[in-house]
């Protein structure tokens, strides 16, 4: 529990230092009044839907207590600082919604389903942009799909190494389950990222037309 508390506390402090709430308001500009950012929509959707997903294993009996993370998608939509604060709120809401989830379990969920994969996604995204390039297929397939698979599975491995094992499941089967769940997480994240790029790019704080939509070569 000390490890999870340390990771979450450090992430919260760094996120607060970066003041991500400024992203939720567009300042006034010539010909435009001060307005709320479109990121309000994915933020509210995350707070409404994701707590139930995190609380699901404690709401009914499941053979494998596996959970969908969604942290990498939240990072793509909100950026890392705002995503961290949002994921902490998601964990608190999940604990509040589920009588079977105590605060220690909620802290572990926030750390290993939220903060850790979100932080992995931040660094992996920077590496992909630095060494592979800034193209739309790199964003969707690299960061959103395969990047999510790697980040979620790496976080699950660290969680298992730290003692967060699945009840009644041996270590090998647990890793297989986490690997399969990571692919599911990657598929959902990649699908939503592709949809948002096409129809709602303003819902992706990490997306930029100038960076990823290169003009065709002449």
C-alpha cells in the first residue's frame, strides 16, 4: 500500500504543479469570447462511465477479477496532468459506488489501472514521436492501439510483482489474463482514437492537425 500511495501522491503533486485545469477554458481572443474547452465533454464522460467499469469486479462475482483500465484513452483525450487528476477522481467514485471496494483496494486500482499506465503512455508517446515520427497512422496504431497494449500490460506486471495477484489464480494464468485484457484495452482505445480523429479531434488534447496531417508530397 505504501508503494501505491507514493506513486499516486507524486503523480498528483506533479499534475497540480502543471495546473491542467487551464485546459478546460479557452481564453478570450480577437473575435472570440472566453469559453469552455471541448475537453469538458470527454472529462465528464470519463467521470460518469469509467468508475462503474473499475468497480465492476466488486459489484458481482467473476471467475477472473480483471478490469479494463481506460487510462491510456483518458491520457489521449485530456493530456497526462488532467488525466491523472481525473483518474484519481474515478477511483474515488468507484469506491463510493461499490460497497465491496475498500479504500486500500481503491488506492491500488488508482495506481495500477490509472496513474501507472497513464504515465507509461506519456513516456511511450514521447518516444514514438521522437524516434518514429508524427503521422496519423503512428498516432492511431502506435500510441492508441499498440502503445496501450504495452502500457497496460506493463502496469499489470508491475502490479502483480508488487503483490496485487488475482484471487484463486496462479501467476502464469494471471499474466495470460492480463495480456488478453491489455489487447482489449488497446482495441477500444485505438477504435475511439480513430473515431475522434475523424469526427471529434477537439476531444483529443494530444492531437494536432499541424503535427499529424502532413501535406502530400509534390
